[in-house]
C-alpha cells in the first residue's frame, strides 16, 4: 500500500507518533516522515546539553514508546538489578537520567524502522485536497500530523545579537560573573550550573518564580482533570493556558541550598534589571504562538481557522476542526497542540496526540 499518512516534523513529538503508528499496525511504507534531522533527539539533545540537564524533568512514563508500560523505571530496575527506581516511581519521584532516556530513544529508533520512513525535507505548504492534504510536491496524504516543535528561541527585546548574550539552550561556558534573565526551570538550572562553575550570579527577574513540581497541575494528566479543562469556555481556557505559562521550577533542597549558600557568600543576588555584566544568559525559553511558525500561520490564514491569542483552537483529540472530516485528518502534536492538551509540549503530550491520531486513522479505515 502507498504511504497514506505523513508526519511533518521529525523531533520527539513526531517520533513518538511514528512509534505509536508502527505499534498500532501501520507498516513503515504507509508512513512518511518529513524532518530536518534523521536523529529525532537531535534538537532535544542540543538544548538539554546546553543547560547541562542530567535527569529528565518527566517521570518514568516520559518516554517515546507506544505503550506507557513498561516505563523507564522498569527498564532501569531490570538493567541495574535494583528495585529502587520502581519504589521511587510509585511516589512520582523517579526521574530517569538523560543518558538512559537517550539510549531508549536510540533503541526505539532502531526497532521502529524510522529510517525507512524518514525524508530529509522541510515542508513549506499544506493544501487540503479531496480526501487528504498535499504537502508541497511530496505527495497527497489522507492523514497528516503536524509536529513542528517550538518556532525558535525567545530573547528579551533589544538583546538578540548583543555579543554578551547567549541563550540558555545554546552551548556556552560561564564568565566569572553572569546575569541570568528569566525565572523558570532553565533559569534555575543556570543559576546552579554557573555557581557550580565558580561564577557569581545575578538573577534578573521581574517576579518571583512559582514553585511547582511539574509545569502543570498533576490532575491535568488524569482523564477527569483533562475533561474539566476541555469543558471550559474559550475565555476560561485562555486564562488557564496563560496562567500555566508563567515561569516555575520545582521546590526542594537540591534547588535551594546552593543558591542560599551562594547568597551568604555574596555570589548570588536578584535584580529587576540588567546590571552591565560581561555575560548575559537568556533563560527565556521559546517564541510563543502559531504566528512564529510560517507553516501554521499560512494554514490559519488560508482557512480562517479559529484561534485564541497564539493558540490554534483544536478539537479535544488534537485535530484541526474544519480541515478534518470522515475521510482525512489534520492533527497537531507538540507545543502548538496545547489547546487540546496543555502539556502537549512534554513526552506525555506527544503520546496524547499520537494515540488520538492513530485512533482517527483506524476509524477512517473501518468506515
Ligand atoms: C532542555 C529541554 C528539556 C526538556 N526535558 C523534557 C523532559 O525531561 N521531559 C519531557 O516530557 N519534556 C521535556 N522537554 C519538552 C519536550 O519534550 C521537548 O521540547 C521536545 O523536544 C519537543 O519535541 P517536538 O518534536 O515537539 O519539537 P522538536 O524537538 O523541536 O522537533 C521539531 C522538529 O520538526 C522540524 N520541523 C519544523 N517544521 C518543519 C517543517 N515544516 N517540515 C519539516 N520539519 C519541520 C524541526 O526542524 C525539528 O527538527 C524538554 C524541553 C527542553 C527544551
């Protein structure tokens, strides 16, 4: 059978979808993946390396395989012959190491047949046609999942291009004194990295960061919690999504002690503005909103899709209403899918979109 579905974007969201489709019975020849790097972890690895991430932010089920179980805690317990990862996992305390996660990605990549479906190509346009979507001149596909990732790094106004500036998600070392702009997880990680490297740190922030174990309330990861979110009005949903995008990082001694010690030593202070330091690290995340992604922006404009602020209004199953019908599917995974699932930009979110995409394909096939 010819390729009948396509994934645009070959990062972790596209890859999780691919693994899910393969596990769900689709042959490699039925799926085309269009991406910019054959390694699905390439972008993630570069950013995680830049902030010297050692453990995953996610827990045991933060992986790319199709089924949630067995998670990475089981994998690690078997490998290490140690039940501790399982015990920690019971209390939501198990965070796999980055090497463990990357090894797992490499295994899934090898066994899923990814290389047979991957096409090195950036898709510039999507055109709905009868029974499917035309992707540039790459072909027509009945079911398409868009997983383009974040549309570039965000810098505070006036700082991009300044030679003292580096983004936290780009490789860097530390000057003797660094100013870290931001107040979320990447900023907190940078305070610790710079302090460990012997630097003095100025945390530049306009508000106190919130302390939350995950970016989002845990109940959103339950069926009931998510249903509640999806039942909200457009205005309420917008308010919730905005409130969850405020900077936060987890609480705990590992975060607080090094900072408190450095404060006492005079090596850590907080200022509301930049202070002329020799290195400025922008821990300011990514640009937000579909307008920053040319493919999504063109789609919204061409079909007058419903939007709210920077979000495309999706159906609960992550499909784009108006362009999805009983013969074809256009879905979104990763950060632009937050309207359907606020944690879309996590491995759990990648699975959410992937499973619903598979369900759609199956439903269309049985009609
Ligand atoms: C430092 C860091 C650590 C993180 N740690 C965790 C964690 O521990 N646990 C967790 O659950 N989540 C984590 N996340 C969040 C999330 O899992 C990652 O951001 C993940 O990489 C997102 O995957 P993605 O595929 O959506 O985007 P990306 O990894 O950015 O991949 C998107 C890909 O699509 C390509 N693309 C874009 N447009 C097109 C197009 N038109 N045609 C073809 N290709 C295109 C891009 O070039 C890119 O290769 C972390 C994020 C960061 C930044």
